[in-house]
């Protein structure tokens, strides 16, 4: 049976300098903004309770907070290094009481919530980091805590189902990493991100699109729509049916 223990993948150098991800993956900012843009029109006019998985340094959190001012956002992350950066980047919203940051992992954070207590669960570039079994449990918990008519808005890396084309895209991405980090002579970061990539691409972690859609539908989400896809960068909205 696959272990469901929580992994700590950003405790080291890449967590301390996570903003460097923007250099090698500009899509992170773009797709995180799309999460906010999608959220901006969700149930417009109704104050929303929002729960964010894996806020990291606050890139997606910022897009959510800027999208509308009628929300209460709770954002979680299990990496203290990342949370400290988020506290600095999002100090204004913490001070106003609109944002609360909690140090915990995704599954534990969700399990602490009552049934049907959240309007929206959002995340950006988080769930692909999870082990397969852990990810399934997280999706089940998201469905449980969402109110009927609520939604899971997820911007993330969904691997291509065409494995040959997926491999080609990853090879091109790694070439770009060598160029980008080589120009600033940050081979230490290059090493760490390549090690992380091996984790992402492992059979225990890799999150392919079609199997992900099937899993969410089996849990009960309907509809599940892919609103954006460019390479492996994708935006999905999975709704909990209204009763």
C-alpha cells in the first residue's frame, strides 16, 4: 500500500528562493492570475469563504485577494520557509483580517473543516506535488468541505496523456532551465529543481490530465471543465453539484 505520509519538498534552497521559479516557469504567474480571474466572477455578488491549498510565497493568494474584496481567505502550507515569505508579501491583507495563514499540510487542513463549509477551494501549482494516494484523499476532502454549488479552482501541471509528447515538452523545459540558470550562474538552484522534477515525473507523483478528470468525476464533481491548457500548464474548475 502506498504511503500517504506528508512530503516536505520545499524545505531547502528552492523553498528559500522560490520566487526564482518565475525565471524558469513564467506560466506560474500567468496561470495563478487565471485562477484569480476565474474566481473573480464566481458567484458574483455573494461573499465567499475560500480555502487555499499550498499558498507557498503567496503568488496565487495575491491573485485571489486582488480579484474581489468580499472574501475571507484561509491559506495553508506545510513549509515554514514559504509561509514566512507569504507573511511578508501579503501583510496588508493579514492586517485587515481578510487573510489567515496556517501551517499545516493539505489533507490535515481540509480534515479540520466541517462538511459543506467552504464556497471555493483554490490552489496553484500544488496538487501535482502530492503522492497519488494522498492526492486522491485530498480531492475527496475537497468535495466534502465544499458547499453544494461550490468549486475547486486549480491551476497546475497536468501531464499530457501522450507520453512521447509529454517527454518532449519536459526535455525542452530542462534545456530552458540550463540556459536561464546558466546565464546567472545559479547551478545550485538548477540542481535542486532538476531533483524536484524527477519527483514530479515519478510514477508515484505524476498527475496526468485524463486520469485526473476521471478521478474527480468518480468522486462526484460535475461538471469538471478545463478552462485553459498550454503544454502541461492547465486551469481546471471542478464543481460540486447543487442539491
